[in-house]
C-alpha cells in the first residue's frame, strides 16, 4: 500500500482535511441546526420560525437532487465555483440584513428566508460535488485512508460548529457570524482553485500519475 504521507499524496490528504473542516465553518450546519433561532432574531414567532425551517429543509432536499443531476454536465470544479460564489454572496447579504435590522431599518423576515434559501441552494451544489471530487482525486491505493481522514475531519468540524454557533451568535452578533462564514469561503475557494485537480472525464490512472509527478518534484 502506498504511503499516504509521502510528498504529493500528503498534499492530497491536506486538501481533503482542509476542505472538510472549512466547509463546516462556511455555515451550512449552523443554519440547519439553528435555523429557527436565527429566524427568531428577526422577531418571528416560534411557530413561524419552525415553518420557515421546514421550507429550508425542502429546498435543501431539492437542490441536492438537482446538483446530483447536473454534476457530470457542468464539471466538478466549475460547479464548486458556482456553489461557493453563491454562498459567499448570500452570506454577505445575510450579514447586511442583520446589520440593517439592528440599525432600526426593519426589513421583512421573508427577505432573510429568501437569502437563506439561496444560500442553501448554492451550498448543496458545493457539498454534493466536493465529496465526489475528493473521492475521485485520491489514488486507489490511498483512497480508503484519505477519505476516512477527510470524513473524520468533517465530523470534527461539525461538532465544533454545533457547539460554537450559539456562543458566536451572542459574542459576534448574527451579522458578525454570517460575515465570518463568508470569510471562510475565501480560503476554501483558493484551495480548490490552486490544489484540486479537475476529475471530470479523467481516468483514475491519470489522476494517480498526476500525484506521482507531484511527489517526484517535492
């Protein structure tokens, strides 16, 4: 079995771990876990907040199916770029929404719902594709160990964001939290751009040779 910590393969391992953790700090599980609390920040009742969260769940499901349907037609990395760009824009707009509300400009809660739905829609294009991309980019000899490390990192990130979100909402304010999530999109996009190979239409053998070349240069 090829040593996954050799140069080249070590880069691939770093990519998987980094994207798994950064992906959580772009806010998707914070929104899914604490959506009703976030909506209540706008003055909605508990019942209305739960209804809004049901709509979020429905869009989450539908956009996942759509992303799976178009992944081979658009291309892996291009779909990640579309998804993360949409997340970045909507996260900034959500931060603006909370800033305006805090300053006394009452913006209807439905505006926040629309922005979060657009965020979830964009996020699922990235979430569906990135795990396909990661599984395809790893050489067969190290795929099991590398994907296990990425999956373990994902659950660490999930645990951390689940525990930290209530504290962040109190400490930074909702606007600050969503701005932080937006900032996390930038290193994520950079890693995908600079380090992740496009795997659409590329054989596993060619991908393995690419990592072998990287290994020989390091």
